[in-house]
C-alpha cells in the first residue's frame, strides 16, 4: 500500500501557541487528504476533507478559523491549530488517497498536548 | 443514511482460540468495506478490504473477513488469536453516496487476547 507520513509525531506546547502538523504522501500523489481527530478510547472524527489546490471542506462543528488546512501540493497537506488551548489536546491523524485507489492511506498520527 | 455498527466495545479471547470482531453496515448501494487495526498512539494499519468479488477476503497477519450481503455484515475473523493481536479494531465503509472517498467508521472494538 501507499505510505503517508506525519510530522511531528508528538508536540507539547503552551496555551495560545499555534501548531502546524504536516502530512505527506511519500510514494503517491494524494489528490484528496483527510484530517481526523481522535479522543482517548474513541473512534476517529473526520474534521475536514481537502483537495489539492482547493479550500478544505470542514465537517459540521469544526471551526475552520481554528483548524487551518492547506493542501498546497499533491504530496503535502498541513493542519495548523491556531492559538491552541488545552481542549485542543488530542491525537490527530491524516490520510490521503487519489483516483487510482479505492481506499485511504493513513499517517501514523500526531499527539498534541497543550499545557 | 449510511452507517457502520460495531456492537461490541470489547472482545476477550484466549490465546490460540478463534476470534471474531463484528461489523454491520447500512449503505444505499454496493459497499466498499474496510478493517483497520490501531495500536496505542499509532495511526491506523490496513488489514483488509472488500470491494467486489469473493465474499471471503483474506488480509494481513492472518485475518480474514466474510462479506454477507443478506445480513449486511463484514465480521473480522482469525482462526487462532495471538496476544500481539490485542489492539483497537475499526470497521469502515466508504461513503459512495457522497461522491467522495470519505469513510464512515464504526466506534471501534477493543480486542484483548489473554495468555
């Protein structure tokens, strides 16, 4: 299967800091990328879908001014958590896909802790 | 609306015994079904998928799943469980109706294999 990486794998920051998480497709061109949030012992919650070169489509209840998504190239999408607060602490997972696949390929996740 | 149900929050099985993790789905058309496994603080690892073809799908690490259209089920099975199989398992269906690659995830089932 295709490979997706995320960086960083873990970040600890102070409240009010903005944090950027990168998601890269290493061996394929991801025309579509997804960003998920996962709370402890819970399922994945889709935050947004991004298509390369277009604005992201956010799920209901997700603040687009808080969670800024940029999909500037076919191999890179970024999620910026603006002015992070402790309630933003979570595990963030990205995935990518393209028209040649029937499935999504998931990154290893980023653990964000806001103090 | 399309949906996925994993009726068991946790499944306990003795090492060496067969295991089953249940999944049922509701979709308007032909389903694309997936199983993923997640270890602590890690992303999702692909196990297997059903798109079309044989109802019995074989996947990674000795897992298999049977697509049952009449029962709208896609249960994950393994003939002989290992302690290392202990993890969180997610069933997902691709939301074809949305015209996107979006997944609908089940709530997850924690598998505990006892030595």
